[in-house]
């Protein structure tokens, strides 16, 4: 009986046997796939004798405890695999995908067996004549020409046989590879079908379980509804019985009710009447209490509203009083500052300059404008555009054009103390038609104003020539402009004009030269020009 190739025992026992017998350990790990079966049935039997002589061979199934013991020492990622170990050292590792020839050569090399004749590798069916070894050449005499020719013929035949053998092996490998791919495709198809069948089975089981649970829930719900309906029916029956019993008792009481006498009936009626009166009085008292509460709430609301109105009135009176006090203080301050003098110089549209001094409490509307108008009419400026506006020069700050409301304020409040420079500018007021012309009312007012101004000028000139009237400048100086707020120009500083016509003409020329000074942009000087000074 031939000895068994694979060791019967566990992996630790096989390792112990290799140590005792000083042999190699050849571990064949397979997962029973197609390639593993080929190795076991075709590859390994070719070297059976060498394995029995040199090694202890064990077969391990992937996933078992023995395979795990071997994998703990040498990782085995793929199957089938052959691991050759000697004295704890890894000699070789044969992964899947090797050809039969490579498999046998690598096992022999790992076991320390020298390569033998290729006839042993290719099988017993091939003879040395059909598959000669290239190294085994016939012993011929090299000096013999015929021997050399035979040697060349032998080598050529050997080369052709070797090429033919390689071609056959390649075709065999291709055929085996195609068969392997076909088998793998079939295995994958079978695995997919098995997985699909398993999924269908699991889905069917799940549907059955869901249907079973739904049926159980429906049954439980029906039982619960049935029990609830039964309980409701029982409760209705009990209520019905109780109502019937109560009605029966009332009927019995009415039927067995004793008859009352007249005195008892009268007493009963009086008691009922007293109870009704007491109840009525109680309701009246409660209604009166609610009415009193509502009245108190209304009175409290009215008192609160009165208090709020009183507070608002007091606050308004206090605000008015404070405003009056502030206004009085402001008026007192303005009155106190009214004694201050505001020296003004005003540049006319034709370039002429007029100067005057006003009190701090004077205003542009009531004091400055009339004085300017008189000076304009005195110079007979028929072409002067009326009305006009006053602008204060504040270089380098922005200039200020005064509005009608500003012209009502004191000069001190407008910032004209101690000196200020004003310029007359056009007042671009147009009629409602927007055609750039004065309205009829403005034309009429302008005509009346010019007529009145001419009448006044003529009258003053007549009085002046007759010696019965003072010049305007002297009149302003003697009237006290600082107390009355009227304008006085620098002509008041000159002596009284003489009665003779020659002196009056010289005086008039001097005034004209002073008035026809030209504005230099920021002049606040009130000194006369050098050429106007009297010469010695």
C-alpha cells in the first residue's frame, strides 16, 4: 500500500514532526476552487516522490483553525497557495496563477533538488527522442567533418523541436486561460443567480412577515373594537336600567304622596314666596354691587384722566413760562447790547460805497433799508433794480444773503458788531407766469415808490437851496442815530454846508468822491481815501 502524501494531524504536530525528522514543511492551502483542484490532482502528484522523501506535506482548508495558525506566522492573502518552510525560515511562496512547469521547478528548487531531465517534468508519455534536452548532445569527434555536419543537423532539429514545444505550451496556456475565464464566468453567473435567488427568498420572507404582522394587528384591532363595543353596550344597558329605576321610584313617590291640608298648603306657599323674595333681594344686591364697582372704575378713570390733563397743562404752562423767560432774557441781552455800535459799509450795484453806524438793536428792515433807499434816491439811480437783497461778506467764510425773516432780527444777533460789509444784490423775483417780468402789483409799487422818492428829493432840494433845511448827512448826525437806530454816513463828520452856492458845490463834489469808491472784496475800513484828504 502506497504511503499517503498529506500528513494526518494538526499543523503544530506537522511542525513538530519536521523538527524531529529534519525535513521541509510544505503547506498546501486551498479554498477548494478550480485552480486548487488542478494543483491537487495534477501538479502535486508529479513531485509526489520528492515530497515524500524531502518534506512533510499538509493540506489546509482556508478559514480553518490550522490555516489560521499558519497565517499567523506567514500571511496568505490568496488561494491556492503553497508555503515551503525549513527550520522556521520561509524558503518559497507559490501564489496562484503558476504553470505546471514553473510550479514543479520552484518546489524542487526550494527542496534543494537539482533540476532533472525535462522528461520527468513533462510526464512519462514523452520520450527523450521527441523532447531532447539541448544540453545532451551526442558524443561526436570534432575533427570529423561528417561528425560536424551531424552535430549541426542535430542542433537544428533540437531548435525546431524546442520552438515547437514552446508554441504548443503557449497554445496550451491560452487554452487553459480561456477555460479558466469561462469557468470563472460560469461561477460568477451561478453565484449571481444564487444571490438573486437568496434575495428573492429573503424578500418573499419579508413580505410574508409584513403580511403576518399586519394580519395580527388587524386581528388585535378587531378584538379591541369588539371589546370596546361590548363595554359600551353594557354601559348603555346599565344607564338605561338606572333611568328606568329612577323613573319608577319617582312614579312611586308621586303615587304615594300624602295629601296636604289648606293650612299646610298656605304655609308652603308662604315659604316659597319668602324664598323667592330673598333670592330676588340677593340678585338686586349683587347687581347694585356690580353697578357700584363700575361707577368706581369710571370715577377712577376720570380722575386719572383729569390728573394727566392737569399735568400736561402744568407742563405746557411751564414750557410757555420758560419760553417767555428765555425770550425776556434774549430781549434783555439784545437791549443791553443795543448800546453797541455796528459800523456798516454798503457797496452799491454801481460800485459806490456808503458808510454808517447803527445801534445794536437796529434791524435791516426798519433802519438800514430806509437809509440805503434814501441814499440811492439821493444819487438819482433811476436804473437801480428794485427790490434788492442785502448780502454780508464773510471772506474766507461763505457769504450770507439775508432773508425777510433775518432782516427783522437785531444787527447784534446777525453778527454785524463791531463792523460788517454788505453788498446789494439783485432780487430775482418774477411773476407767476415765469416770463422774467415784474408782476403788475410790483410794477405799481415800484412806480409809486419812485414817484414818492422824487417828490421827497425835490422837496429837500428846494428847502436846501432856500437854506431852510439841513443836508441829509447833517440831519442824521444831529438826530442821534445811535439812540434812534437811524443811519448816519461819514458825511456827518464834515462841517455844515455854507449858504453860498460855490461852497455847496464843493461840498457836494467831496461827498460824491467818497461815495464813488470801489469795493476791493473785503474792505471794512472807514478811512477816507488819500486823495480826499484836505491839503495844507
